[in-house]
């Protein structure tokens, strides 16, 4: 199995494991909380990766081409204010 496929499998398993055997309303609340936390972490990690590319000497246009996104989106990602990860607090 490829690394990417393995990552996807692990994420799906983690989602399936959230709030098993709880009433639907509680499950929905827990899934929402997990999704919010995951979204923040994904944004932080994406920004970190894009910043590494920039710090490594790539231009915003080169990063955009590499990632298949616009130059403006690269600027937005790098300008986003993200919360520090729990290990950084």
C-alpha cells in the first residue's frame, strides 16, 4: 500500500472511531468538534509545508505551480493566522 493510501486509510479509521455507540446527537456534536480541530491542524501543517518551500528558496509562483494552486492562494496560505499546535503552547 502506498504511503498516501495508508494515510487515507488511517484517517478514515480515525473518523469511524469517533463517538461510536453514542446517541446520534452526541455523535454529531463530537464529530463536529473533531472536524473543527482537524481543520485547524491541517491548515497549520499545510502552512508549515508551504513556508518550508518558500524558505527553501521557491518563489510563490513556483510553489503555486508545484501545488496546482494560484499565486494568490499561496499568498493567502502564508498570510493565514493559525493557532499554534498543542505542543507549541
